[in-house]
C-alpha cells in the first residue's frame, strides 16, 4: 500500500485582501494527480482543511468536497483519514456525505489503526485543556496507545509541532520520547507551515507544509506532499505555487527610483512585499502609491523604523479584529471586562471553536475575582 500525506489546505483563505481560491484549487488538482499516479491506498490530511472555523461558504466547500469525492472514486478505492486541526470543525456537516461505506474517517481523537503492513498512530490537534487533568501529553498518548499491537512498519501522523522545533511556541507539542518508546519508523506533522525533514533528531520526523504560501514568513518555503511507499520510503513530491518576493530599499526615494525595474524582474505570478528602512510617508499611503504607479502585485509595505515595524497591506481596511479591539477600548468598562470582551470577540472573528473559549477566559475571570 502507498500512503499520500498532505496538510494545511486552508481552503477559503484570504491574505492581504486577496482571495486564494484559485491557488487552492490548483493545489488540489496537483494532489489528485499525485494520488492517481501513485495508485494510493490511503490519503491522510493532517488538519486545517478549511481556513476559518465559521462556515467558509458554498463556493469553496463544493470544490473541496468534489476533490475528496474524486479521491474516493479512484480505481484503488483509497481510504481518506482527515485529522482535526486547530482550524477545523467537524460540525461543517459536509463530511457525513462521504461516510456511507466507511472509507472516509474524520479523526478528532487520539487513536491508532492497522493498514496492511502499517501501524499508524494518529494525533489530531490538542489544546492543553483537552488532556486529562494532571496528565502530560506523553502519559496521555501512552494510555491511548498501550493496546497497539507490536510489529509492522510504524508511522505517526499529527497536527502539531514536534518538541523543541519551533522556538517560542506556547502549545502542546509532540514528545520525541513517545516516538522512541513506540519504535515509530517515520513521523509526519502538519500545523507548522514548513516542508521537509527535521534534521539532527534521533527519529525521522518530517513537516508537510501548506500547498500554498500563506504569508511572508513562508517566503522561501518549499511546497510539497509525501508519499510513503510499500517499503516505508518517504518520497517528497514537489508542488507548484505562487512565490512570495520581498524587495527592500533605504527609503521611498530609492524605492520610487528602483521599484519598477525590480518588479519587472520578478515572476509574473509573485506576490510582492516592499520593505523600507525609513520613510516620511505612512505605510498605507506608500502601499496605495506603489500599487497605482508600479504594480497591483504589491500587497504589503513595511517600514522598519523604531523597534516595531509599521506594516500596511491590502487587507487593512477589512481588519475586523483590529476594529473590534478599538471599539472595546472606547467602552466605559473596567480593564478585566474589556479584556474578556476583546478575547471573546477576537476568538469568534478568527473562527476559533466556541467550545474552547471558556478555557481561554478562565484566567481573566479569576483575575477579576481576585480584585
């Protein structure tokens, strides 16, 4: 059996005010071609199929559903396993359409399964409050997997980062020790938008990134998916996607003189960010000026003056979260109440699962009680 692994489709994403629908549809067509070419027996999607927790709209749900329908109808009749990510919501009520014959499985709990010669351990996205009280993740995983049979090629797929591979990440991370204890042969993680093997680790661990570059922190990211063949070799299959390019200048005078020539040398399908070391004009005004005079592909302008860069992008007028925060600051409420309102509103506007908001708010309620 050959297994195809992808992650973080983020269908429905809009970045810098740009609808990325055509890009995700192109990515899905490439993933389908890989599935067909390799005659796969299973597809594992490691979380974040859709970008927003809220209903993303029929115009993007329909083509994504058609993609999974085409996968299920391949001659090889593959299984599809979809791990719940931090952006995903099982209540979208579309996955039930595929679940009649048992080959489409939505995984929202830690589990394991046998697929031919593969023993597969699955970890959907977990927040700290998802763990039993007093238990660390390693202990919890051990309790969930203690009945897994020995033998076979052992794989682990997760929608989370591996321990100590993402500096400053304040989330539950996958313990490397559990992979050693279970003698896992290969591990592939979604959630972190990078692609490639994690080097200098005791066990073979890979990140499978998003099939499109969603922001400029991913400018140099490789795009791809993995195929695991019958001998458990991990084949890295590249995908094509629109590049991100940053152009940097000292000030607006240098940018005005050189920007047009610089942009002409950039790929026609690239999104462009312009960074200035200093400027007498605000970033929002420069963005409007550069887009009008030079190229509509310029989607972000950033000025590096001071300790905090000032950034403007084409989505600035639609930054609902920022508008909500400003609105709450104008209310005649105490600081704790303001923080609660900000947190609730931001969580909902960003599409977070409402069932998790209570946990996020406990700290502020406790603070209010102490006062």
